[in-house]
C-alpha cells in the first residue's frame, strides 16, 4: 500500500435523480421530459459487466453514487479523498440532441441538481457543470450562470461531437470559460450518439470492446484541433482537460504533430512555437484508465516523454467498471511524480485550498 | 583558381559561377564547386548562395519551391508576404529564410550559405 496524505479525485460519477432534475425544468421541457422523450440514447453496445460497479451499494442496497451522504461515507472517507470532482452520469448525450433548446434546458436543470443537492451536501465535493456544446451561445449563457457558484470548478462536455473542438464555432464557450477562469473538460461516452460523427473515422465498431478502445481517437482529434486552430492563442488562460482518454498515446501523437508542423507551418501561421508546447501548457489529463503494459517500466518510460508532473491528475472514475483505485494508481507512478499526480496538479488547476499547515504531513510511501 | 596543393587547410577561394545578366530576380542556378552542389539565387536583386543539402534528410533543397509565406497572424487570419525570400525543401516542406539561412519553424536549424561577390559582370561564390 502507498499511504497518501493528500488525494484529489478528478473524475467521480454521481447519479442525478430524475425527479429532482424534473423539478428544475421549465415548461414545455418538464412535460416533455416527464413523458420519457429524452436525449438520444447510447449506441447500446453490450458491456456484460455493466457500466456501474455492482458493489457500489450501501449495506441497505442503495447506490453509493446516487446520494452525496453515501458517497462521502463509502467512498471519500474510505480513500481519504480531500476533494472530489463530480462529473454527473448520463449527462453528456444531451449535448448531442438535435434539439438545442431542449438540450440546454435539461443540462441547466441537471446543473441545478448538482449545485443544490450535491455541492451543498459535502464540503469535499466540487463539480463540473455540464453544457450542451451543439449550441455554443446557449452553452456560454449557462457557463456565465453556473460560474456564480464557487463549487463549480469546471465546464464539461462530451468527447463525442459534431465538429472538432478547436473549430471556431465553439469560441463562445471558451470565451465564457476564460472569463471565469474555468477549465473546460471532455469526457468519453457520447461518441456516435445523436448528431455526433461516427465513433471512429472508419465507421461503427461492432462491440463495446472495439468502441471503448477506439475512444482515444476522438481525443486525438480534439487535441490536434484545439492546438492547430489556435484556440489557445485566442484564449491564453484557457485550460482544457482530457478526462478518461488515456495517457500513453500522447507523446506519439505530439511527435507526429510537431514533425508535420515543421513542413506545414504556413497553414497555421498563428502558431509561433512547437504545437506540443501549447499542449504542455494548456492541456491537463486525468489518469484513468491507465494503460497496463506487461512491463511496468514501459509505462514509466512514457511518463518521461512529456511533462507528466504538470499534466497528469489522478481520477478514479468511481463507480464505473473500468476505474482505478488510488492505491493502484499511486503505485504506477514513480515516487517523485506521486504528489503531483495524486493531488497537487489538480489543486492548482481547480484552485483548491491547500491543507492547513498543522495537518500537513509529507507523503509516506510504505512500499519503497 | 588553381589548387595550391596544400591538402591540410585550404583558403577559401572565389569561384566564378554566373554572369549578372544570367539570373533575373526569382531565378536560380545550380553549380558544382569542389564536389559541392550549390544553389545561386537572385532574391529580389540580392544574390544568395546555399549548399544544396537540407539539414534534415540531406535533400537537394535548392530544387525546392521559392515563394513567399504566411506571416505571423491572429487565428483565422492569413497574411502573405516575403515573396521570393523563402526556400521550401522539396521533400518535407521545411521552409528556410534565404536572407538568413534560418528555418522558419526552428531558428536553430540553418542551411549552409556562402559569401557571394559581384565583380564587373561576374558573380563569384566563396568556397
């Protein structure tokens, strides 16, 4: 075991109570939502494990992720989580509804549930507010609204999209987020849903395994788009967070991007340095699902190929089937990176208070 | 232009490579001097000589496109300029500033250039 004094979890999935969401929805969307005509669903791939862990229930059989008190007692307390960032479940597909006003109303009500029921319930919780990026102006309006709540530390949208996220149609989102110093994050799951493009560039995978493995493709596309379109030139204080998109592909795609830029620089004359340098400055990456090569030293070698100390932030993905526990994650990182990855990079990004000095105890690693 | 016979260290020499009326602005000529392939360019009236070898993969860079390029700009904005001053390698498109020898994407990378002098009607390269 690696004993961590400080732990910040950047990807916890809480369930949003449907009746509570409904209570915040204005008409006509409340009537519509109540009749069950919601957002486009997922593609329906079969995961025999279920996406939600079957053991994430209280002794009384209630979902731990469905109640902030349970989440506090059975997850935050157990792992000694100092802060946990909530990214609400089943929220990203709304952004790919072809009906922009309905989508914007639902995510807004969903954010109301987050702010009223979750952020008020436990001082360790922070939240990403969900937007519907298909209509960037409505999304910007929602950002200005939720930014008033101190517990909202990030803006969240799906990595499934109808255009790469560096496209200038999204600028109102980045403008609003920049004004409030809020990072913008993407999370997988909506690939292929609603008005998004197909989940891969070559079409539709045939299994959950194929679909899930391919999710890194949309991450690469968005990352390259954000850099080459000059999003970080236009919004120099913008931070963009890649949640649950994997780690190991990053250096290889940046080598490719940097190499191509040397010959094609004139097509993006607003970039005045290597594309990878924009990535290192503006992109943050959550750790789960960590790649697990047969030889652990191969994973450590990859961490040498980019500023892992500045970019990586621990995430558990609790209570999803493919999560990483804090201990499992901490052991995968070399000791000198551990406090950066497990808490401090996230603390800086989300401006989370440092522990008071009296409680500050240095990390103890019992296994090395 | 006789070889001094000193094999250890040779002084640079002037090599006549073209007549001034041979190269109009925008034109170039490839010459061979002491087994080096060298490109002579008329860059808007100024003569520039460069080794015909890209520092990247040793391509014959002097056979590449000479043109302008896009100048630094805001995202979404394209400003064309420096017409005739930019040499792009035919293999991977690396752009070099003929006036300084520097690569536009990374100023630490350069093509090798040689002094050019004009005496009367003759253009000389010092190699």
